[in-house]
């Protein structure tokens, strides 16, 4: 009888899925004409994301993150929400010589507390909010100069260009995550979140 636990030669190690607990420390939305967000009391979500938000929509236009498409190609919007962590923002602020970086300055929609190394959660991670919303993680949110300039302006840095160049380096793998709405509803500050990390492996073939 075959043992299903035996690994084939060269097969990668598979790490089992796990559950983590988090809490919503802040919720934010952006007007339709600018990515900088503002704090709100509730975050109503539909299948298009946050109604009226800068990043709402079933689809979006490709940009510099998708060099395999001509810029402006219509594609699925997997970047409906931006999710950051307070401890990672503090690290980035320290690297930039700032006292703080507020989630709103870089267009965040959710501030999640309690997950170690939030930005390293793998694609496919599910966020189950106690109120019923489910968000699926697409991947890391690569830091860009636009967010860096916003930080420089809001923090009162003397050289805005230097700030825009500094942020992508200081925030590498600390910029948080992007995700999309799998199950709509409303999210509230202080809400509990069950974070379900899927099985993981490194494909080397």
C-alpha cells in the first residue's frame, strides 16, 4: 500500500497551513480622484471593492507593475484594497528618519495589528472578518515613488524628491499587501480577523 506522506525525489517541502488572529486598528478610504486616504467609521465593501474609492472596480488599467502588457491594458483588479501593519510602518519611518508614517499618507485602506511580518503573508491568504467580510490576498504591495513623495510632503521633509526616492528602498517587503473582496459586507475598526495562511512550498523545477 502506498504511503501518501512519502515525498517524491526532489519534491519541495510543503509547510502546512495555519491560522493567525488579528485586529482592525484602522479603516480608511480615498476619494475617487486621489490615492491618499482618510479615516472612516465603517468600510462598506462590494465585489468592486470600496464604493467610490480610488482603487474600486472589477477591472483596472495596467501600469509599471505589469511590463508584460502595454500600459493602460484593461485587466482584473486584484488591488482593490491596500493593507498595512503598524509595526512595519514604524520600521520604515525609522529608516527614513521620521517620527511616523501614517497609513493615510500611502493610500492604505486597512491597518491590521497582531500579525508578525504582515507583508510576508503569501498570496492566497484569506482574511475572515468577524462581521462577515472575506478578503483574499493577491501579494505584496511594492513601494513606489508616488507614495514616497506623499510621505515627504505630509511629513514636511525638506527635499520631496529625496523622500520619494528613499521610500522604495526603505519599505522593500514592508509596504504591506494588496487584496480583493471575495465576500462583501462592512468592516469596522476594532473588529477581529481570522487570518488563514495556506500551505506553502518553493517551486524549483
